[in-house]
C-alpha cells in the first residue's frame, strides 16, 4: 500500500507499507495540514540541502515490499532519494488497461524498476523492457518474480535507448504501444550522455517509426522542470501528427493534490 499522508514546505510525507518517509517535493508550496507530531513519526528523511543524504530516525528494513494498484514491488533506498516506484504513474495505467492489450507488443523505454512493464504483462501484453542500468533491469526482474511473471513474455534489455531505437528500426521491429519516461540527464552503460533537451525529438521520431499499422498508444511521462502539459503536447505533435494527444499533470492524491510531473498520451 502507498499513501501520501501530507505535503508542504517543499516536502512530502509518504507511507510505503509500514515505512513512513519524508522526501523533497518542490511543488509543495503550501503549509502542511498535519501537525509536526505526525511528521515526527517518519522513519527517515531524504534531503538535498547540502548533499544527497538520508537521515534515519527509526530503524526500518533495507528492502521491503508494497502493493501498488495490483502490482507487487520491492523497495529500497537509493542515493538519489528514489525507492523503486513512482506512484503518480499508476494513475495513468487505467488509460492503458482500457485498450486491448492481450497479445499487444509493447515497448517500455527508460523502464526503471518495471512497475508499468508488469502492469501491462499482467493484462497479456508482450513487453520489451529497456533500461541502460543493468542493476535496474535486475530490480525489474526481481519484481516480475514477486508477481509470478518471471515466465511472462517480457524481453529484459540493458541498452542505451537511442542505440536500441536505431537497431530496432533497422530490424524493422514494430510495436502496438510505446511508453517512455526519460530522465533530464543520464549516462548509458558505456558512458553515453543523455540530455532530454537534445535527445527527446530524435527519440520521439524513433518511436513513431516503430509503431505498427494499428497502434494503440504512446505514453510519454516526464519529471523535468519546464516540460509543462502544453509543451509536452506540442513536442509530441511534431512526431505524432495524427490521432489525439491528451496532456496533463501527473499528481498524487492526498490532503493536497501534489503535482508530480507531466504526461502526454497519444492514441488514434
């Protein structure tokens, strides 16, 4: 179970199963609703004020598990304040689940720890899961095993997304649906530099070239400042000049709705 307990003063108070954590939330411009005594129940706080660090107040496991909208996930602290899940993404899964996924070929780029991959595989999709970090792909495979999906039709690919797209186009691969959640900045397994402002247009064009004759959707999610819903809609429209694009804010429900990035969802 995940729950946003409160937010405010640039932070969010979250509960992941039995673990309560405080993490940065730049969009939380308001004052918290809960009293300080409730925030004091947190097991740890992650801060970026001086350097990325976890301040642990109470002992909690190195790894633990939660259920997020029917997907079982393994969580653990990372040096960047991440835990292996972005709860705001789960609010978009119903858009995918409303489409005929059984037997659909889906490409998941920058696929992280695999929550969306497993949400799709559970509905019968055949998923190609691509991430440049070998450890992250292994984390996703561990999550597949937690969900009894270790033998599902999932291809686990450790690769730079740009290189994979180029090879897939040469091989004339085709996909019925594509997801991408690019970082603002990243490094590939061979040290390749990724910068979203330079690389995104090429990636979107590559995604367009891999769509099947009867595509279902393309879902583009982003946490980069400045990528507003309008900007997302317009950059998507450059490559996907037919069909319909819905763009909006991702958010997490709580005492306040907490903005948590943006999305653009294209379908015919």
